[in-house]
C-alpha cells in the first residue's frame, strides 16, 4: 500500500506549509494511508515537536512489508530515522523535495544533504535543473520531476477580460522589504508605461520616488488574492538587482519552483519570470507568460504585447490552472515513482 507521514504544521499561512498540506490532501484523496498522527497545526514549539515525534514513532508500528512511504523533505532531524524505519520494515521510500537546506538557508553542507537524500529509493525534484544538480552532487536515488507545485483552493479566479488598450499592471506578491527584494526600489527608474500592484508585508513607500507606479494592497490571504487579484501579469523575481535574480534567494530560482508561480496561475495571471530561472522553460513551453533577461527591458516588452497575444496567454494559463486545482502534477509524479520502484 502507498502511505504518507502527516505531521504538525505551525499554521498553514506560509507558502511552504500550504504546499505541504496540499500534498497531504491530494495523497489522502488518492486513498494513501497516513502512518503518523492526524495532521495538526499547533503553533507551540514544544507541542509541535512532541506531536511530530509521536507520529514518527507511530510509523514504525503502522508500516507493513511492501508498503511505499511518501515523505516530504525536509523532515528536519527525523528524515534519516524514518527512512531507516521504513527500510527495516521492508518498505520503499519516495521523497518529495520542498527545500534544499544546503542551498538557500545553508543549514547543511551539500555532502550532508546528499547523504540524507540517498536514504530514499526515489526522489521527486522540483524540475530538471534541480534533478541534474542532485545527480551532479552524487544523489544515487532514482529521480523524477514534479514540474510545478499544485495549488488547491475552492476559490476561483474571476477571469475578467482586460480593458482594451489599458496599461499593463504587474502583480508582485511576497516579501516587499528592501533587504530582501531591493529590485522593487530600483525598477522604477525603468518604468514608463506599466505599473506594479504589490501584495505582502514590508513595503517601504518612503523609498519610492515615483509613487504613481506602485499600488500597495498589503497582505491578504491566498484565497482572497485568487478571488480579487488586480493585475495582468504575476512577476517571479527575487533579489537586489533588476538585471538578474541575485543573492541566495535569487540564485535559488535557478533550481527551485517558487510556490508563488502556482499562486499567480491560480489567480488567472500569465507569468513574467527571469529567463535563467528553472521554471522559465516551463513558462515558455506552455506559453503561459514571458521570460526576460532584465527588468530594464520590461517596459518595451509589455508595450509590444498585443491584446490578442495576451488573450492567448490567458487561455494557456486557464489550462494549467485546471491541472493545478486537481493535483495533476503531483499525481503524475507519484504514479511515475511508484511504477519505477515497484
């Protein structure tokens, strides 16, 4: 039987926890069996630790020979233990990667991370760029790619038609403080005919000279954003520079699938993404947005997108949106994993 290990999540508002709880929901709907405790959202650190630990220990008694256990990585200090428990019980382990600790947060060395992941029989990476990086660094497990994180929500985008001839609005959701995304405070120098709509925390309006180019909406929950997003494109960009995605967060775009990409698509928005980001090939292949080398050129690029071209992008976004809301990407990746290791 195919199983998974549920755990405690300290709330479900962060993008990381949203992705993990969505995956649990999809696996539960597929009939996979939870070998841990029921999912919980205690915010108390001690209670969270105890609940997750008890769930891990329970898995030893719940797994049976021949089972396939799906784990979401990182599982902090428990990952290697759970893999060992599963193998002692005669089970195979499938690992879904959410974050690489050796990359962005640098809490592990590359060698430590690869050693951990090699306890898995099969690893589902975000995309081919991450998969190739893992192989290059010595990961020996069989591997596949997720392609894109699914995004569950009962809320539907409005799919309103654009006002013909109106300037394009670029929506950006995420951390807005200059210490994380200083590009927001540099890009105004290159704006002439479009504007930004910003959602999130930390916007420093006093650092903006041309305030007419920025409309700040504050933080709103993702379901509310899906229902009411004001914009024509969603921007996937991180770091200090308008010319590239720089710094630890920016460089990570070369390998990871930002969850906000899926959120933008669920909002019904075509995507603008750095051309060297791992997801740029997906955006290009599925024709759901535009890939740019620098935000310096965005004004000219948007000025040359016709209403018909934009409408075609929206229709392609609708098709990918339908897959995201049904969990199609995870289901396909898991089916492939199970077939290869069975």
